[in-house]
């Protein structure tokens, strides 16, 4: 009986050890998948926050009425009344670019505790379980910097008509801290900050000039 019990106990112990090892291995695999999913969703969240920060910053700085556009540009005409060149007020555009960039960085940096909600099923990494189950909330910290450029676009809109747009292109680099790991990503967005229809030929030249 003692020998039988000893052999049975050894089998049970071996079974328990194997079960624990298999459970630990699966737990590590799931944890690795969960980390990958969390990092991917954190980057996506950071991009969305940055794009929203860019859009909101431009809206906050740029006046939407037509008078603001008139301050941006100066048209020069020939004797027939055709626009021969378009000049942009450099001092004004530089000031606006600086104000927008400051606002973008401020909005991104304010996200020191940004929530990321991930369904439990998604954390498993299984395609069948994506989006299923209750969500867990993780928090990430964002910081960033931004740069910009002003562009002029001329486009024919019909017979003897063209559209002139002033666009600002903003690129933002975002640093993400989540679960003790630092990630990074970047976004770019181009927004129209001024537009008018020009009657006449498309101007042959464009100049930047001090205001």
C-alpha cells in the first residue's frame, strides 16, 4: 500500500507540476499578446489625440471670416485687371504658425493621463474574440513637438476662374509612455486656413513678403 501511494503521489505531483508549467507558459504568451495589443492601441489613441489637437488648435487660432484671409494675401494686377502675382504676409503667417504650434503642443502635453479602453477579448490576440467582453482601462502619458509649413495652392475651377487656397501643413511627433515602455509615433495633417475664387488667369508668380 505504501509503495502504491508513493507511486500515485509521484504521478499526482508530476501532473500538478506539468499543469502549472503549461499554465505559466500560456499566461506568458497571453501577456505578450496583450502587451502587443496594448501598444498598438496606445499608438492609435495617440494619433487620434494628435489629429484632434491639430484640428482644434487651427480652429482656435484662425478667424473663420473673410477679413482674416484678406490680411494674408496681397494681389497685384496688370493693366487689364488680371492678377499677375500673389504675395503672402510673412510676418502674419509666421505669427499664426507659431501660435498654432504652441497650441498643438500644449494640447498634446495636457494628456498626461490619457485613457485607453481595451476589450478583454481583444487582449487575447484572438481574431474571434476581438471587441468582445468588458473593457479594461489603461492610462498612457503623451508629450510632443510640432512643426509646420504654409503652402499656396492654385486650382482652375472653370473658364477664366481659379481657386487660391492657403494651407498649413502640421506634423506632430508624439512620445507615449505606457506600462513602463516608451513608444513614439507621428502624424501629419493639412488644413485650409484661407480660400478665395480669383476671376482671371492663374497668377504666374507667388511671393512671400514682410507685413
